[in-house]
C-alpha cells in the first residue's frame, strides 16, 4: 500500500532534519576535538586539569558524536520513528538543562543563547514531524 503524499513529505523532511542534526553535531564535535580551549571559552567553560578536559571531551565530543550517529541511524530507519524521538530528546536535553539553570543564574548569553534557540527549534520540529 502506498503512503499518502503528506506522509512521504513529512518523512523526507524529518530525514533531512535528522541529517542536518547529524552534520551539526559532527562539526561541533570536530571543533571541540581540534580546539577544545577555543570551544570551551566560547561556551563559557573553564578547563582545569585532566578531569576538566576529560569531562569536556565526554560532553562536547562523546555526546555530540553519539547524537550524530543516532540521528544518522534514525534518518535511515524511517520505519522506526522512535529513533528520531530519542534523537529529539538528546537535542532537547540541552536547552532543558539550560532552562533549569536559568532559574538559578539566568539565561545563557551571546552565542550560547543562539545555539540554545537552534537546539530548541530543531528538537521540537523533529517531534512535530513525527509520523502519525
């Protein structure tokens, strides 16, 4: 049975968004890998000692690579929309954490506020494009 044209369009848009998330996450991980000090400064993080760098690489390289891999898998396995949902949760976890921090210390500023907006928009759009 053929899918309805609207479903095919949603599926294609969702796959494209997942591929874009994979690309952005990969590039962010690569930037953090190649120049951790510059990325840390841009994000307002101060890297101190082995543990500081280890934690930075875990979050800014490891989690971003995992998000990219999950997004690529979800884009290619359109018949399993839960993979895209999990990707959306990974993407939305970041602005959610920043929202919690906003109560204690305020909203992020500058570049990080823009990144937060993009993450929020991408995650919500991914959920909105979920197959029905």
